[in-house]
């Protein structure tokens, strides 16, 4: 039975009452990704946990999110936004409580790791739910390209990524490290309340209709096993862990074998194999994330070790990246075209990689700031264009699971970036080391540029009239 709120939804425009829960849900993952950075050292000191254990507070969320994003996305596509979103918000609140009440002894570190895993799974519901709602609202109202709403979603996640470390620092300084967990209690409860109030109830299939959904649990299990083994191996690569690599590859092979034979697969590999443009979009998301995280972590480390800045000044150097990225995204966000945005973003990435090659331990601050402003161009345009591209290229019936896979590729990019700068840097990040990163960035940017130029389908996205949107979707699917 539809809720009174759903019954009063405007027939010809996007229901703006959906925006608050959508934006809050989508923000929960990036804020918790960033907020923990400043709490790792205080947690280690308080619980007597070494860095080899506190790192699992980061890795645990990464693993849970990389696996959980496509899983929750598929559940959203099958069961609708409301039940999955409310479950996700409840898990976020539960994780906050576990972190708040965890023992203050050394064993407490594993309570916190468990909380972060639960938090990762809970925050996975936000972004796929938002993309599903945007698609359903566009179909209901006849909007061919809800560019303004997609821009708002992109800017929200970017803004939260900026304020996350600052918010974490304020919470730790004011109430201690437990506050970085406790903040999720009101956030989770608020998202549940807003979702329950404004999200429409999904239609319930009858037992005799034959429409009762089926979940591909073996496919999910094979995907999770493959991801866990491969990600742990990549983050801790050593000869003694080669068995994890082998196990991950075997699980991946089982996943492919099963999904190609299942009527309702978790990941429809047959559709993905026939949708080359969507696969390229996933690759672009991966490459963009690699470059972003190389700067957020690897370049920042060089600013402190090689350039001699303190942590506060190094953080300030990065602020223009996010500030200019938001400005660029807002300035062009209502334009639905994506090809020229990706071309501009990929070109800017290449320019920044070249600028890094000219940086030294005595580079003036203004030069570093200019480079970061240029980096803001791909930070804003690439993320926005990739999100818009996914909206048009994904199968409408699987838009949430496709959005989840997009986030998985982004997290794989973050993990790849940590492996790259961890392999390049020695005990300290030298100028020679950052030049090696510069060449890596140049190489990635060239690959990004080449696959963007070669993808002719990008030129049509956002250029069609409202009545032609179905044609574009069908062409992308082919």
C-alpha cells in the first residue's frame, strides 16, 4: 500500500523530498572512509595496538565495501530501495554503538575492526539506492537526463571527502577517538527515519505471480571469496601468501562458470561482455581512483618527507584539489554531455603528471598549489562524467548493482594506489620517488585518454532529446 508521502509526489518533476535521505545515504561511505585517518594513532595508543593491527580498521572497511557494494546494489534492484536502505542505516547505527562500547583493552581493537566491517556493509546501501531512485524518478517524470540531481550527488560525496579528516580531527580533539564511531549512531538513525518517511514502498509480488525474486547466493559467495583472497594478497603481497592468490583465482573461475549458467546471476557477465562501453566506464573509474589516491596518500607523504612540510601544511596544499573539483563540477554539472568532460579531465591528469616530474624539495608553494588546482579539474569532471555515463549505459533493471560495481572498481583503484606508492617509497618518500609516481600518473593518464578517445558511444550521451533516451540506452547495451 503506497504511503501518503508517495501519493503526493509531483507527477512532472523530481520529488525533492527524496534528496535529503539520498544525499545522507550516499555520504555515509566517504565520510567513514576519511574520518578514521586521524583516529588510527590515538586508537593504537589507547588500546596498545601496533600499526599492523590498526591498519585493519582501514582494510576491513575497504574489503567490506568492495564486496558489499555490488551485493547491496543487486538487493536494491530485486527488493527495492526502502528495505535495503533502512537495513543499511540500521547497520551503520549498530556499528557506531559497537565502537562506542568496545572494551578499552587490547582485545577492543578487534571489536573496532568488526564495527568497521559492519559499517562498510551498512554504508554500501546509500549510493546504489540513490542511483536506483534517480533512474526510477526519471522514468516516472519523463526526464531523459536528471543532470542536476546527478551533479548534486557527485558534489555531496566530494564535499564529504574534503571535510572527513577535518571532522575526524575535531571529534578526536573534543571527545576522543570513540566519537569517530559514535557519530554513526545519529547518522544511521537519521537515515533510517528519513528513508522510512520519504522512500516509497516497493510492490510486493504475489506467491502465484511467478515474480518472487531469487537471489544468486552461490554467485555472491564465489564473488566474496574471490575478492577477499585477492585483496588480502594484493595488500600483503609475499611469497608465503601465494596460496591466497591461487584461491582467489579459483574462486573467480568458479564465479564465471556459475554466472554464465545461472538464469538470474548476481553479476550478469553475459550482459557485461556485450556492453563494452560500460566495461570501459568501470575501467575509467578504476584509473581515476588510482590517480586520486596516489595524490591523497602518496603525494601527501612526499610533501612531508621530500618537501619538508608539516602535516597541517601538507593537508592545506591538497585543499585546492577538492575545492576546485567542486567548483568545476557545479559549473558544468547541468550539462548532460560527458565526452568533453572526460577529455578535459584526462588531459588535466596528464598535465598534472608532467608537473609532478618538475617538483623538487625546493619547489615554491605557489607551484604546488597551481598543480593541485589543475588536479581539481579531473577530480570534479571525471567523477561526475563517469557517474552520468553509468546512468545511461547500465541496464535499467540493474542500475543499482551496476552502481555498486562502479564503487567496487573505485575501491580497487584505492587499493592499487596503496600498493604502488608502498612499493615505490622506501623508509622516506624522496623526490626521486615522487618522480616515479609522476611517470606512473602520466602512464595511467595516457591509458585513460586513449580509451576515452576510442569510445565513440560517449559522444552521444547527453545529446539526445528526451524521447530518444531509450534508443541511447539500447545502443549502449549493444
